[in-house]
C-alpha cells in the first residue's frame, strides 16, 4: 500500500479548483470507470517510499527515476520540487508492441585476433533478436482515463511560469487535446505544433502518407517562459524596416525621409517544424521510440532558461535529459522500464552529467518492464491457459480444475498502474459485469491483486453484493512476482597489479538469455527449412562473455547505494567505452580499478543486472 496519498491541488478542503475540474471531467470522460477515475483524483496521488540506487558524479538536483508518472509526481510534490518545463511522449494507444533490438557482443577471446588482423564485422553479420520494451495495447476509454490522471498529476508539480509539450499522433491526439483543455483550461492552449518529417518511407496504398506527429503546447498560467524560435531562411530577402507607432505599424525613414531597407537571413519559426525523423549515427541507441535531439533542443530552448528544471515522465531513451544537460538545464527523467533507466544512465555518463538514480518502491518486482513482466506471469501461474473459449479479454486466462471446471483468472494490468490497487469499484465491476459476461458457468474465479485498500472490506463487499453463483478467491500477486527476478551466474578471478586491482570475468551464464537464443534458433531453423534455405544459428562460447553489455566495480560500498569506481560499456560492434569515454578498443574480458573492489555489477544484453559481492 502507498505510504499516503498526496493531494493534486494545495487546498482540498476548500477544494473549489479540483471540484471544478472534476465537474468538467465528468462531461468529457463519458467512459466506463469514469466514476473510479473521479474518486481516485479526490483520493490523491499514491506516494511510495523512494530508494536511492546510485549516485553518479557529484550531488545534484538531477534525477533519474524508475517508476510511474503518477507516483513520481507524488514524490516530487512531497519534496516540494517544482518543474519549469514538461515534455512527454506517452504511448499513443496505437495497438503496437515496441521492441528493442538485442545484439550479441563479440567474444573477447577472439577480439584481439580480429583487432590484430585489422578486420571489422559488418553490422548485418551480428546476430540479433528483439525484446519487447512495452506494449502500447489500450482501449481508448482506458487510455484517456489513464492520461487524465497523469495530466492532473503533472499539472500539480509545474511552476507558475511552466509549460507542457504533449507529443502524440493523429489517431489519439485530438482526444487528448480535449483532456488538456479540461485540465489546464482552454485559455492556456498556446499551439498545436506539427512535427513534419519528410524522411519517412512512402507506404503506398489508397491514402496519403502520414508524415507528421502532433505536439500540443499548454501553459500552467497566462504568464509563461517563451523565446521565439529563430531559424535560417532558405535565401536572404530584403524588406523595409518597420516599427510600431501609437499601435500602428509604419515604415522607418532615414533623415532624408527615405525608407530604410534591411536584409534578412533568418526568420521566426511557425508551428510547422520540418525536422527529420532519422536519428544520426552518433545519436542512435537502437531504442524504438527514440526522438532526434534537434526536436528536443528546439523545445527546451523555446520554453526554458538556463538552470530551470526540465522533466520527461515517459523518458524512453533519455533524449530530453541529455539535451537539457547540454543546454545548461537541470533534468528529471522518469520511466517504468529498466532498459530506459539503463540507456539514459549510460547516455548521461558519456556527457559527464551528475545525477542520482531513484526507484519507487511500490511493492511490484518488475522484470525489465511491465509488458515483459505480464508475459512472464502467463508462464509462472501454474496451469494457466490463455485465450480460453468463453472467457473474455478482461480475464488474464483460466485454469482447468477437475471438480470446478474452467476457473477464470484476473491479473491487474501492470502496464496501467491504476489497476495495481484492488478497490471496491474494481471488485464491483468484476462481480456485476465481467462474471455475467462469461460464456461459461464458472463456479470459481481467482482475482490477483498487488495491493488492496482494505482486505476485510473487500471480502465483505463481495459477500454482500455478489449475486452470481461464482465464488471469488483473492490472491496476492506479489507472491508470484518475486519469482520473476532471477540473477545470472558470474565467475571471476581477481589479481592485484602495480596500478591497482584487476578482475577477470571467467564465465557468465544467463539461463533466460540462453533460452531466448534457443527459441530464436529453433524458430529460425524451421523457417529456413520451410523456405529451403540454410540457417546460421546464434552460438555462444563456453565462457558466455558475448552476453555482457556493461560492467562496473564499486570500491566504496559493499552494500546500499552503488558508486561506480570503474565501468566498461560494450557497444553492439564490440567497441568499449571506459568510464564514459568511447574508444576503438575491444573488451578483453577484464575490468580494473585503482582500489580494491568490494562488488561487481554486470548487465546482460537484455538489461538484467546481477551483483557479485567479493569476499
């Protein structure tokens, strides 16, 4: 359960602001669970304990937070932190899964031979597979309810001169604009920016190509920070110099009464931004939702000043935080996925940023990200079958019992944080709607939860209000979630050198990755046989060092907050960055430090991290 709930507005007792917002919201959110959304807004934002994971560089106000937007806002508000510019690029309710390409690294034992022969492997020679980053699978109603809560939370931590850029696509954008009008007020709408990119491949078909996104700009109050965007003109033009006199625009004349002409090589940008979508080779991080730095640079320059705080609550690859740092702003990066936190951390280390990494302790042990956690749960619940006939999409699946028959199973959608707490409205929907929608006669249904408002009250509500013949069994999902996080195996050999200490990784075993690779090989082999082609499988050496992406030594702390005394990042071509500095060297399977290491952290190519404490 949350430690407490933080009000969205300062004075909930007087309450006029929030009540006005709720009355308007009831008009716009005419969807299922609307009453639940309103009651949750009245209750406040869930505030959980925050745990510091790592300090990078000097102490600073810059934050990288693993957690959900709502909980992050609760934390920021409780700490009295106000932000000056918000950019969010939330899921688009597109119905698509977004994946990260996972590349097998070079075998360090072969790297030196390759280097001596001055050979380089081409990118397409690398063996790769994909891992789901997150699933953008939403019903429109659920998506808009979720967005409304997030926007309310974000507004609550914005400074009085702050503004917000909400990046969406053409399918969902104008639904969300109505929410933005409700939350911020129609008079606070500044611009609808069209981000036009002409470097997208033509798709053909019987419609025009969709080559733009929508970005909605709103202010918190009427007085907000804004600097006109000045861009180069295609060609220099000459025109008469003009000025305002008594409210009228007139020509500026010289001492002889002649017009003064000036040449203009720049102009003020309008609300259509032509910026290529293609990420440059130096920027590209194999992150599917990554945006170009030029786009964020324009936004941050236009709507903030140096030393102001810029925040991205769906931070992805960390482009907002990185550009904010480059431009002399403070930054806060928030994302629920561990891959986002890792990508952003490494990106910020390379540019010498100082920050702390925090994790919201909401009781959920996620495996990489919510989508992959849900995928794992389908295999961890004993006997669970999915897509069972007669059991609708609301249910996660069903069990087959010899005495009871088909037993529907509900699991909260971890992608939508609002489902984590099981409350009376959620139980009411289950017993008075979803049970009755079943096309089977279910004697029993199992309902998993992460947290409950009040277990006894829920049990009593079910007893008093369940008119069906189906018995409801409540189960704690955390008992299964703890089995999701399984560490890899590390074997090392340490020696003292003249310069300090050296740790050699002699063996690395990742059962999860090995299974993934085996699945990839089996599928690829079958496809090759069906097409009459030859298949070249992914092979891993006995030592398994090709599965390592990053390693770090902590020479300061044997437990608690991580302090990276020395670190190596291995890119997909096998080249290493040492303490954030890129090189053209290949990894040799070792890492060194000036002082005696107390523990070692290794991240595999899918993002799972394992820590080994030295004796």
